[in-house]
């Protein structure tokens, strides 16, 4: 596969040579994936130096490989970006979640994924529902609409791992991707229904999920049809307000 032409990167001068060289490599990869020859050509660094630095950055997850074996920006950079905007996301939730609750009469919550758990990081409760979820509560990623919304856009290999032991199937997650929202009834409480939608961060990566929950008697067993669009709107607004 042909490699796109890349302009010479900005040459930093931090005073620490190895950091300057690593920064140059990341600057090239910021434009797009590149093979070793391109990194050497664009940076002007010696091939052994580029190779050594690229492998070191890969071990730190600051650099990864794409399907063609080229070097690319790694997942750790995305993780850092997510954490940097964490407070802004919670600040946005202080406005968006109460509005969603007041418009629907159901409890609105924001969840983030932590390994194999989903953690409630913000909420606007409707106490009459009898389904209060305190901030900090953690649940396995094996059941419910929130887990589906957080998993549905994972890379294939991570998706397969997430489906092991789950109470939903790959076909269910395909439907979530098609609609943009997930729905569950009785995921943890038999009489409760939940709708959830992904909140996206830099590059479109799913960084959280917003949910709307209430008794089946009020939100019905087909809550997605009634509240799916509103939940997606809330997720989009959360992303916009937090800089996603």
C-alpha cells in the first residue's frame, strides 16, 4: 500500500534529545500511519534510532500498528485525551442529565467503562422510580442497555471478548450500531426498562454512555421507540459541551 507524502514535522527543542526525537515521530504519525522508511525519510533521523524509538513508544502504547503493519498513534494517547476531558464531561452532565430527566420523567445517568465494569459517574434521579443508582456504583459489562452501548462500537477482537458470558448477542449489538441506541428490560431490575446511547470523544471514540431508566409501567417495554432519539440527542449534546 502506498504511503501518503508527509511534510517535515515541527522540530521541537526541549533540550532533551530523546524526547525531541520521540516528539518528531509522533508528529509524523499525527498526519497518518507511516512505515519505518517514511519515518526515517521525513524526520531525517538514522534508521536504527527511529526503529528503537518506535518500538519503545509501541511498548508504552503511545504508538501502535495498523492492519498493514505501519506505525500509527497508539491508544494511550486517546486514553489521555479522554481523561483530560473527564471533568468537562461531568460538568456537561450537570446540565444535560437534569434536562433529560425533566423532559421524560425518567432517571438519567452517565456511565463510563472501567475494564470489565460500567461505573455510574453522574446521575439525575427520579426518586419515585424506586431505582436509585448512587454515583460510583459499578456493574459488570455483561447485561443491560448501557453495556451494549459501551461495547457495540468496539474493535472486532474486543467485541468478541466482551460477548463472552454476556446476556446479549452480536446480532443485538449490530442492531444497536444501526439504530444508535440500546434498550433493555429487566437487565438488573425486572420491572425496569433502560435506553442508552454512546457519548463520543475525540475521533468518534465511545467514551461514555448516557442512559434513561424507569419502570416498565411508565416508560413501557418499548422505551427505545419513545426515548431513543432523545437519548441520542443528550449524548450528542454531552459530547459537544465537553469538547468531543
